[in-house]
C-alpha cells in the first residue's frame, strides 16, 4: 500500500436531507442492495443522531507485569435517535403498531361552560404500548449523491410535545442495531458519475 495523504483519504458523508424507512431488512442479491422505502419520514433538523459507543475492554493481568497479559474487547453499542414531528396515522402505526391506533369515526364534542358544543371530526386514539420498530433506514445527503443505510435496526417510540414553535406534537424514535451476523449493518454508497 502506498502512502496516503489527508486529501487522498477525504471521503465524507454529511448534510442529511431525507430519511427513508423500509420495513424489511436490506439484503444483498447479486452484489446489489435494492431498496424500496415505504415512506419518506419527516425528521426535525439537528435531531438525527447515530453513534457507536466506545468498546468495552477486558484486561487480564499477571503478577510482575504492569501491562496486560492479554486483553479482549466487545464493540460499543450503537445508538440511533431522531424526532419525527407529525401525528399522521401511518407514523403512529409505525411507532406503536397498527393494532395500537384506534380510529374514532364520529369525532369529538367539546362543551366549555354554557357555550355551544364545538364539534371535531374524525380522529385517532393511541394505545401507548411498547412496540419494536424493525427495518432499514436510509439517509440521503443534501447533494443527492450519497446514501447512508442503517440496517437491522430495532427502535422504540415515545410521544413528546416539542417546545419549539409553540409546541409541536412529535414522536421520538431511539434504539440500536440488532445485527443478524450476515448482512452488513451499515452501508455507504456514492452515486456513479454517469447516473442521473
């Protein structure tokens, strides 16, 4: 291998612009990863976080030596999190499971004091239960020429009233990667120069 300069090693992914979700794990067939996302998920700027923790080290010591006799390590856990500022039915079903979203077809009636009742149309009720969101997330950069794919994810949701912009109801997703041991967990792709 020849000497590589910093300029030679520059290969940066930055500027996430779109977050896509696919319910199935991404697999490689004939040396190609075919993605067919189920949705383009709205994600609040500056909330998308993806990080691998430090590896945990095990030190085996013997008398008479200051350094390790032998050492071992386990890779650090992956943490993924982001905020989705919508209460759309499809996102609620993704977050809590289809059976946790209860449609209310006759709407609601609100009476305050002696005022006439205010009528509200149809809506949804949610059973806030623990639901594992599995699948694949793909992040397209703002230039549209690079794709970061996070595979084998296991995320959980929590409902929040975001304090920005006078209170926006949002859903926080957070979790990790549950590797299947055969398909890659992370993919980095660049668009071919000939591609449109």
